[in-house]
């Protein structure tokens, strides 16, 4: 069934229709300088499509929260932990509720991390909940920047990865990305390149006009038209819009933004008191403390006297207990077990875990030298897989540790988890165990990881007659015992109606 929504009108007065089902399959990019009407276009799209498709809006300025009054969108405040936002996003997809993620008031780095966590929850939900959803990201250059700015490389990497997943891999999961940006030159190319539909608004810089014309299949001379576009006027192109560049005037909206464009206002009437006297007068203001003066420099005699004065005896610090290398290694292994046993350790960054590790070492009074970050990474990989092997199998375990270095760093823990189970003859880990070791909550991702390693001949997977999984490590001749891929998790309860349940309830 074809579902068209009216975005506005063409110069001839005909309605400009957008094929909503085609948009869900091909994604949309909106570009225009500040004041060109991008937010108005997005609001029109959201209002017209609200009755037909679930929506999620990443809103860095709080402009779209007014959709809640008219269309029932749930407002999710960004001042939450990344874990909370991830779980909320999963429940949003399960309950099929439209939401606005309000990031107003957060700094740039917090906005990037919050948006990445929320998009990750939408993306990683189980296959049973891959319902169609329109995901609108306003000011997309903030979340997928072309170059690093003032934010940390880790925040940029996480945010850019989430945006890339949305635009490149979201379609199969029912996610249709709609991104808006002030400048194409500021937006990461691998994110912008995945859009097949375009609304190009007013822009003035030559590089942006050239990129807009190139995306629309126009020549350089025609690109000059983007300077002449009025507010709310765009050139549309794409399978969901038009097969040829089509000028469109965006129609009206029924909800209002909380902000507005600056308007000229008359100055107040001239004051009776002289303005200069009023501004410069300080009589009515509380007296301020005078600025402290710098101390006078000491004479040479005073300096010599200070140097010659006896200093207080330093407080004796009890020395760290002497440990043999074996005792120290056992202490480090126990600390690593404590670090990885924390409930959220699988989902925290390396930097957070390393800081926790250092604090625990100081509490145990383990003096330097402590393992540096590369050494900690190697210990963390082994700890997530079960820690050190028994003495009689230590040599085999060292071989497995060295062999895992052939895999990408984020997959080494998963391989060692399987290798350890095979070395011990234990049951094959479940999908949930594999996903948690990787740092995810998605059993589907666990299955994809196993398929990836099997394609590259690191492991071999098979099932027995009871549908239990067995994983072998062919290079070592090890094999796990049969294990249930679904583990012992209870089946998920039936999804309640969209109007029931609390999206923000703690699980």
C-alpha cells in the first residue's frame, strides 16, 4: 500500500507528495543554512507522518518537545545514564511509542554520548521488535562531525559509529534515518552518502552549493540558485520525492517551536535620568573588596633565612608489604576478577575499568610498577574469558592468548571465552554470555560474532540432536561440551499495548 504525505506545494500549485514507504527504505538528508527552514520542514514531516509510523527524534535544542501535546510523543530527558537511555530505547521499540530525546542543556560531549546510547538501544533490540520507525536527527553534524573538534576522540567515535549504523545498517532493522545539517562540509561523508532523498535549502558557501548541486545532479552554474531560495523553500530529489530536482515550498504546521527567530523591537522610552550617570554611578551598588595586591618580593637575607630554617620531619608512611612475584600475580588476578564481576563492567569503557583497577591496587597497597594500559587490556581480555587456567593447562592457555591477537581487539574476549570452555570441556556459552563478554545485550549480535569468527576459520560451530551448540577450536583440537544457545533466561513477556507500561521503569 502506497502512503503519500503532503510536504507542501510546487511552483505550479500542485501538492508536493512524499512516499512514506519509499522513505522508510531509502532515508533522507536535509541541508540548509541557519534560518532556511530545516526545523520547519522536519516538523511538517513529523506531523504528517505521525499517524502512520513510529517516530524517534534526537533533539539537541529542545525544539520538538511540543509534539507531545498534539501527537502524544513521550519526552525522554537526556540527563540520564547511558545504560538507562539504552534500556529506554529498547522499551520504546518494544512498545512502539513515539519519543523525543531532549538533549537541551547538555554540553556537546554529553549530547554525543547520550544520543549514541539511545541510538544503540534502538539498533540492538531483538529481531522480533524490528518495527518500522522514523529516526529524525536534527543538527546531525553535531553527532557525526567530519573532523574532530573540542570533544574527546572516544565520544566522537561512539557517536559517529551510532550514526553510521543508523544510516548504513538501520534499514534492515526498520530504522529510517532522517538527518538535517547546516553544512554538508561539516557532516561525515559516510553518513551523508547513505541518503537517497534530499531537501536542499538556502546556502551561501561555494563548497556547500557545489556539494548540494552534485548530490542533485545539477551543474555548477545551476548551483547559484541555492543562494536565492527563500525561507521554507527547498529543492527536492529522490525516489520518495521526485525523479528530477523539484522546487518545493513547505506547508504549514500545527505545533510551534519553543524558540523563535529574533524580531526587531522598539527601544524603551528615553529615561528621565541621564543614561550616562545611571550606567557609571556606583553609589547604589554594594562596595566591592579591593583587589589584593601582590606581596612585596623578599630580600636576599629573608630568602637565606627561610632556606636555613629547619623543616618539619616528614610523616612516616608505612611501607607496602613485601610480596613474592607469585603472591603479587595472584593479587592482580583477584583484583581483575573483582573488576570484571561488577554488574555493568561488560558495558563500561576501558578507561573507566582501568581507573577502577588502579584504585583497587592502591587499596591493596600494591606498589609500582602497576600494569600499564596495554598490559591491562590483555589482562582484561583474559579475565573476561575466565581468568588464568589451571597450572597443568597454563601453557595451552598462553597459546590461546597469543592466538587471539590475530582477531580484532573487541573480539578477543569472545574467542577466549569459547576457547576456555573448549579447553575445560565445559558447555558452550549461551548467546547472552557471548553478547555480555562482547559488551552488548543483543543475542543476535552474539550469533553474528560467532558467524564472523567461523567464516575466518577461528572456530567451527555445530549442533547436536537436542539443538545444543558445540564450538570447536580446530587449530588446537579443543571442543566444548554441548550447550543451550538460549541459556536459562526466561522467555520475554508478551509486549503490552502501546498505551500501557512505564518506559522509564527500572528493570
